[in-house]
């Protein structure tokens, strides 16, 4: 498959991709039991949406599944001829049973009009050029090819963002970004149209995950490789006092009656088709 050249554009770097890949690779090498709960939830939903279609897809791409856990269920639907995996780290391909490649989502190794189905799972939220990535994916689809994706939405970890802002302002006299920003569902729907998809649809699923302490939430984020990789992050080592105060504020504001804290994960699902005469 040949490489698609990204459109020439000025792109603001939000995510430090080198740091992100190091953290993802570390997560992929350790595979903490239960650390893939969000991926598992998203995978089940994406596969169900493929099952609900009435077509056979001769060539499919599984993007960002982080293991065969997305690719294998897609093939098991019986609706796919051959499948190709595209991932963000080599570690995620350990033991892969499918043809695979490592590539940035902004420069996918997919030829023009070469794919019947493209399914992306929790990878596009790390793109510095999401409009460009969506355009590439649309161009990679054959006419009437199907695009399905899931990415985190703007309400993800809203509690943690609020807590860190207040704790750091209180202790440091100012705050730096520590939780990755995410797009609103309406903006994502508009981006599908801008990228040229036909029949664009955006819907969302909000999960509330509960923890004994905020440090258990941090453990899961590390297991996902989802700790901060923002370009504008503070380079100063975080003081123990910051995390202690953040834990206190979190417990004060977001504790349920049984003493457990809650964390919000908003998942936005996108779908669209490559334009076709029919």
C-alpha cells in the first residue's frame, strides 16, 4: 500500500507524539489486567455496528486497537475478506496474527480508494490534525466504503481537569494543562462533513467509572498510556503536595454516598461513507 501525502496545512502541535508513543509502548509492554476496559467497551460497540450493516467488506483496516482484540472480532463477524492493522507502536503488534504496520494517524499507509471498511478505536483523539486525518481516511475508502471511529469527547475526565486546575493554582499560583483537551460532539460531526463523508453521523456514550481513590484512576490512565503528553505541559516535576491536594479536592467534590469517587469518560462514535454515485 502506498503512502498518502497529507495536505499542506499549518498545524498546531497539541500532542507531543514522541512522548505519547513512549507512554503507549510502555503500556503495551506491561498490559496491566483490566487496564483495557475502555478499549474493550469501545471494541464491542464498533463490532456491533459492523454486524448491523448488510454488506461484505473485502478489505478492512483496524486502526488503533492496540492488539488483535479489535481485529479478531471484526473478522469473526464473517463480513470481512482480509484485514490490515495500523497501530501507533511496535509493542502493540507483538503476537499479531494479521498483516500490520506502525504509522501516525496523520500519515496512514493506505492507498487512494483501496479500503472497503475502516474502523478506528480510541486513536484519533491524539491527532494534531484531525481534519487532515479524516480527509485521508475518507480518501482511502472505496466509493460507498464505510468509516467507523470512536474517540474521547470533551467531557472526558472533566472532574480531574477541574481538580488539577484548582489544586495547582492553589499550590503553585498558576495552572498548566494536565488533562488532554477533546472535541465536542457537534464539532466532530461538522468535521465529518468537512472531510467529505456522506451520511455523517456522530453520537456519544457517557461512562461513569468509580474508584476507591484518585490514585486508582491514575493507575488506569497509566495502563492506557493516557497520562499527559501535551506539548504545553509543565516541565517542572509535579510535587507530592499537588497530588495530595488534588486527591482531597476530588474526594470533596466527586464522592458518591458509598465513599467511591467517580470519573467521566465520554466516547464519541463517528460514522460516514465515502461518496458514491448511488
